[in-house]
C-alpha cells in the first residue's frame, strides 16, 4: 500500500519573504542615506518625473508579485533554476528602486551621488542578466 505524501503549503513563508525582501532593500537604501546625508530638494512636477515614477513603481510592484510566486515555488521545489529566477527578480526590484526619480529626490542625489545613481541601476540590470545567462547555460 502506497503512502500518501503530505503536501506542504509554503504560501505563508513566501508571503513573509515577499514582505521582508523589499523592506530589507529599502532599509539598506535608508542606512546609506543616513551615512551620507544631503539636503532635500522639493519634488519636481515635470512629466518625465511622473512617467519615470510610474514605470519604476510598476516594475517594483510586478517584481514584488513575482517574488511571491517564485519564492513560494522555490520553497516547494528547491531547484537552482527557480532560485536563479528569484535572484533575477530581486535584482530587477533593486533596479526599479535605484532608478526611480522619487527615490533620487527622497535621498537627495547630488554631486558624486548623481553619477552613482546613474550607474547603480545598470549594475543591478547587469547582475540580473548575468544570473539569467548562468541559469540558461547550466
């Protein structure tokens, strides 16, 4: 007689991870801002600022949703492919956060930090593509 396998529901753990990952990423950005304080600038109301914020927010929310889905799948399957996709999604979430004009205004990006803020989003996009290349080749 065959044993019945118990199916474990990882929805709760995936939801907790989905909440904790962006909070940790925002905390790291906040700590960085505390270490290098600059004066704030009032919000700019031009159309590019609004469009940039809209697309950054959309990218962030989609990656948040996909983090939940793939974290739940990874907790269930424990496969390298799912872990790789999850890392790509987290990297794209960081891309969305670091390329947002609102985040630049919030953390007062001036001087040398402007150059860093232009490079860092591409760093996260490159990491995402490198992870995709790694999981595709294995």
